[in-house]
């Protein structure tokens, strides 16, 4: 290569480097945009990975609902409820058929916590479960869901043989605030159990428009007659007391 060609090649390389450095100096946002685009793409990949990881975890827990050990199944249900995953609702509804009563009661509590309307039919059916704990938790869950389609089932549950189930059902009726329950609640005022009667009275107050069934303490009706009391309790203080002389 001739000396002239070498000189021209060197000059072109130097010019390209100079132009590139000048462009970055005058337009630093160009480099920032490229970096931001790369970081943004990485962030999107991270979000997708996290979402995929969570869904995979939920799927694994749902499969674990078939574990032969009841203790494992109960812990899985608690975990799904704590994750607030509504994807697990159909599997939890199926778990309402579990042979273990404690597992069914935990399922009822989990469905109430998830607050998904798809659980309403299963919770209404749970009011007829042979286990008392399942029935009373179902009554509370229906009250928390706030769907008035459960009123008829709760009215029936308000006559349950268990006083605790009756009390929970009556409390749920008060939460729903449907006037169709008033006749049942007035009958419950004569229940043999005092806690059921108290619950009925509170529920009637809620349905009838009372904002609170528990009265607040009344303020003191007697104001302080002396709002600015004398800080010195002695009415006639002596600024120069005489010393006591003992003889």
C-alpha cells in the first residue's frame, strides 16, 4: 500500500472517531435512549418471569391439594389463601368434597377470604355440612361476601340445631341487610340461647337502619363549674410565714 493510501486511511479513521465522540458529546440522550431501551426490555422480561413463576407456584399448590396427607392439604389451602390467588378458586371449590372435616372448614374460610362470587353455591351447600365448624364458617363467609342471594340459605341456617351456627347465620343476615330476614330475626328473639337473642337484636338494628347496634358511651353532662381553677389551693396564702419557736 502506497504512503498516500496509508495517510488517507488513517485520516478517515481519525475523522470517524472524532465525529462519533462529537455526536455523543452533543447528544448524550442518544446513548441514554439505547441504554434505557435495553434496561426496559430487561425489566419486561423480569416482570414476565415473576408472573410466570407465581402462576407456576399456584399450579404446583393446586396439584398438592391431592396430597394423601390431610395436614399437607390444609397447609396448602392456607398458603393459597394467603397468596390471594383467585385462580385457585375452582380447585378450592372441589376441595369442599374432602373427606376430612377440618380440611373442609379451612377451605370454607379460604373461599370467604378470597371473596369470589364463584364460591357462593359451594358456601350455601356448606351450610348443610354434617360438621358444625364447617357450617358456622360458611355462614360467616356468606356474610362477608355480601351477596343477598344467600339470604334464603341463611334464613334456614338460622334454625340450625347448633346455637353457634344460628348465631353466625343471624349475624350474616344482619350484614346482608335484607328485610326478608326480619321475620326470622324476630322469632330468634325468643331463642333459648342468650347469645342468639343478642345477635338477633343487633341484626334487626342493622337492617332497620341503625348505624350501630352497640351504643356509644354518653359524654359527661356536667361540665366543670370552674374551668380555670386557682392553681394554689390555699385561699389565703401567707407570703412571709413566721417560724415556729419551741419553748
